[in-house]
């Protein structure tokens, strides 16, 4: 579980950057380059690595927590809250680069403030209520489709649900 938690943490941190649009020059931004429907707060409802799936509570800091991402134009934060607690904590921050308007959308994430920095290549699909993302492990090629991670392949998969106001 410790290995899964550490690697899952890295990917969850990367997911924070899912919709950061501030890294593109203003002249390069178009409606299709900027998935603005990703702005806001998203609960992480499922995380999967090596075929090990977590639903509901996601391991951060080696503890199962309620986890979500907060997406603004300036930054993406991965946040968590332990059960029976009223205190939120920030687990990480990422920058993001989007590539064109193809389907599925392509995305690269780069960790901010933590060394050594790493980059993840991924794909995602989203609407205003839910999102799915698959990332390759660092230094692996971008996935060509949405893949269920198994012990043999090197992918992370996540599902998000739009966070209700006041949650």
C-alpha cells in the first residue's frame, strides 16, 4: 500500500493541473485550446494504478482522505480532508500545457515547487459534470486511449465529479 500511496500521490498531484490555462500565451488561446468547462472544484471519485482501484477515500499522505482538485486560471491545487476533520490541506500544485483541440484532449503536467520535478503526459475527456483522465508514468509515451491500469502497464487513471457548492 505504501508504494501505491506514494505513486498515487504523485499522480493526484498531477491531476491538480488538469485545467490550468494560464500557461499558454494569450494569443495562443482559443475556445478549443482552453477547456474552460474544467474550471472549478472536482471531487476525485476514483483513482487506479496497477489495477488497484480506490473509490471515495483516496490515499494522500499515506492516509485515506476526501480528495479534490481546485482549478483556476492561475493555479491548480490538490486538496484533501481527513474523515471527521474540518481542516483542509493543500497537497500539491502543478502547471499544465494543453495540445490542440483533438479528441481526446492531450495534456502535459509539470509539478511545481517539488524537486525533482517530473512531467506526466496524458489525455482527458470532460463535460461540466464529470471528467476522465489517463496519464502515463513519467518518461513514458502518452497513452493513445483511456486504459485501465494493470500491473503490466504503466498508466494512472482517474475519474472526477463536479464538486457541489458548499462541499
